[in-house]
């Protein structure tokens, strides 16, 4: 005998969204509130409207397409944008039920991070912010290369440019700068 799950998406106290092929099919009030929309305005709309730029949406999609298949759980940290255009850092956890197409049926949980989006952070490219968040998660260049579909050498070049861009000397200082921003 199977017991019915006693909760629905709307009962969840954290921002959650159910999406098919990156189209919002359902979300809870916490998710809508996080982004400053009415829930009804988000349903059947693309997740793309929640990103600062379409390039961020595409880049994140490619990374998740590579890392989410097979029922895997994956997460990242990224800058998102609310209805008024205000940008904020967010940790996103996702899981798919489709072993082949990770976007066919996916559930995402969004957690705002109390890390300010500074001018310096915004001056970085979307790719640099992506690499920076993966470095801050303690991932090696090889792992980052695998997750992003870039070569290890390209990742190392991004890391070097990041240290120069923010005025630090090594990865440890880069992570400390990022976490204190």
C-alpha cells in the first residue's frame, strides 16, 4: 500500500517550480514572491524571463543539460533578476525524472543567497560569474571543464583572468573575495 504524499507544491515553504522544457508549469507563492510576480503571470511562461540576460539562460541550460540527466540532482549558484530588474544571487537545486531529457520534467528549488550583487561582480561576464561560482564550490578546473563543456585549459584561462579582474593573486583569495562581496 502506498501512502499519498501529504503535501503539494503550493504547501512548500521554499520557492519551488515545476517546469517542462524550461517552461514554468507550476510554482508556489514563495517562488512568485521571490521574483516579484503574481503566480498566474509565471505559469506557462519561460524561465528565461528570470535571468538578467538570455545568454545567462542559455549558458545555464547547457550546463544543466550536461549534469542533470539520469535522475541526477544538481545545483549551482547564479545571478537572477526579479520583475523590477533587481539582480540577486540564488542557489538553485534541480532534479529531473526523465533519464534522457533532463528538461522534460524537472523540479527546481530556489534559495536566495545573502550575497550582494556588487558592481565588480556585474562587471564580470556571465561566463566568468559561472566559473567563479563553480570555483567557490571548491571544484577543480577539470570538474568545471566537465560541467561546463569547456576545455580544462579554457577554464584555467578564465580563472587566471578572474584573479586579475578582481585584483587577487590566487584561487584561495578569489574565493575569499567572492564570498565577502
